[in-house]
C-alpha cells in the first residue's frame, strides 16, 4: 500500500512522457508555478512534523524545476549552449546523488548534524558551479566533458536530454530507494522513491517546459501525499502496536452518530508481568494482544488507549451483541499462549510471594506465558457525551477485575 500512490503517479508520468499531450498555452504559467507551491507546502508540513528528508527533497525538486524553467525550457537543445551543457548537466548528474543522501539518511531533527552537513554539501556544489561558470570557456568545456562522459555506447543516451552518468545514477538510486521502501515498509521511503523517479522523467523532458512542469507537479504530489500519510501516522497511530491511538479514538467517537458500544480492555497483572520478565517481553505481549484485537469481529475497531489499556469501538451495536464478540476476543487471547523467545526467558527464578508470579515462572520454564485480559463494555446512549460512555466502560472494566479478571463485564 505504501507504494500504491507513488507507482500510480509514476505510471502517469510515463504516459505524459510517451504521449506528450497538447497543453493549452493558457495553462503554461499555472503549470510553471504549481511545483513551487506543492514543494513549499510539503516542506512546511515536513518541517512541522520534523521530517527533514521531506524538507530537503522538496528543496531539491523546486531547485531542479527552477533550473529547467530558467535555463532549458523552450531552448534549442541542439545548440548545446553552456546553460544546457554545464548548468543543466550539473543538476541532472547531482540530483540523484543528493536525493540518495537525502532519502537514506534517517530523520534526526531539522537542525541535526546530518541535515546541516547535507545543506553544506548543497552549498559547496552551488559554489563550485558558480566558480566554473565564472571561470570562462575553458572551464565550461572541461565541465561539459566530465558531465557528459560516456561509459558505454551513445545508443544508451541518445534518446534523452539526460547525460549518460545521470541516467545510470537515476536508475541506481531509484532501484535502491525502491528496495529500501519495500524492506522498511515506510510511507516516506515510498514517497521519496516516487519523487526521485518522476523527477528523472521531468529532467528528461526539460526541453519541453509544460510537460516538465507536469512531471515536477507529480513529484510534488507524491512528496505531499507521503508526508500527509506520515503525519497522520504520527498523530493517530500507536508506534508499538500499529493500532490507532487515543486521538483516533476521540475523533471516531465524535464522528459516530446515534448509539454505539465501547469497550475498555486491560492486560491482567501486566505490571507484575513486566517486573518478572522485563519491558521487552512486556512490549511483545502488547503486540500480541494488539494483533488479536485487529481480528475482532462484529465490525469492532481496536485502539490502544495507553499503557496496557486498549479500546474497541462498535458502531451501531448494542452492548449485548458487542459483549459476544468481545468474549470471543478474550478467549482467543487466552488461547494464544504467548511464546517467549530463548533470549527472553528468565535464567533465574524470580522470588515473589504472589501465586500469579509462581505460575508465570513455571510457564516461563516451558517457554510460554498465558496472557489474559479483562474487559468492560458500555453502550453510548443518544445525547450522551463520548467521555461518559468511556467512563461507563472503564467502570465496567473495574468490575471485571474485582470479580476475578479474565472476563467481560457489562
């Protein structure tokens, strides 16, 4: 799913490149400025959510678009003036290099040393380009020869405005970013791959200003969609379990009209479990419980409320119907028998007076731990505030605990 939108935009980009549809003259100015707007918007959102990779990639795309519009679009590509051979050639070759450095480096804050070092590298490249440009014809000729160096036959690049080194760099970087996105399953990684791949098409079509603008617009849309998805994940998805968090729960409760049922769930004896086996094992238990909750039937949607507490929301379900599905969930979690990995098993039996801990020690010696949950469920009535329904479910949860745990209470 993380690659769906980037691949779709890439397919549109290939269609634009192959068909080169007629663009009305009246749209020319709008198309020329739209990539800047999209890149600025992506950079603002990326900066707000502390995603420097998005900010830097947006700057790269906007800069490349400016170079194309200023020095290449509408020019005679057969004239091979210094603007084309030096300025455009340098951007075409260095774009994939900078994109790789931007996309692969992990996000560590907008003012981290990694971000500052990449900005310094950009400045050094720009300085070198200015020095070469001002040095005169000899320096420009040398730069042209370096940037358009052919490693293989010209048959590999005659069809494109991109110099041969740029073609190989774009192919290599795009494949690397695609593999990284599939391996890490990250929304931003998928977006960065798509933005780089479509930007390659935009630079390939640089001589046709309108089509190049369309392709840079697609690159900006990919980047904007990726950062929007990532910002949603950061705001609404719990990182440990992958379940929607409390903010998503509040949002969904407010959007539901009429009556619905809501349940509060708590992992039994979780604190003593953490004390016995450690927080790493405790996190594994929470992940296992969350995985089971994702399969809850009856149209229920699971959330992580906080700590070892979870919530399930049943739209348009009365409390009795919801309780049946919740009890099946309770039984599924109890039957799951969480398996400890070898490195997680306690090497010495912990000393403690509680019978529950003694049972856990015995299970640990066998490599498994039984996990149970207590559940309280309540029905939200017409006119009742969402917080009141949650409070009623929480009170039912305490009744389930007081009654011996591992049960559903209404």
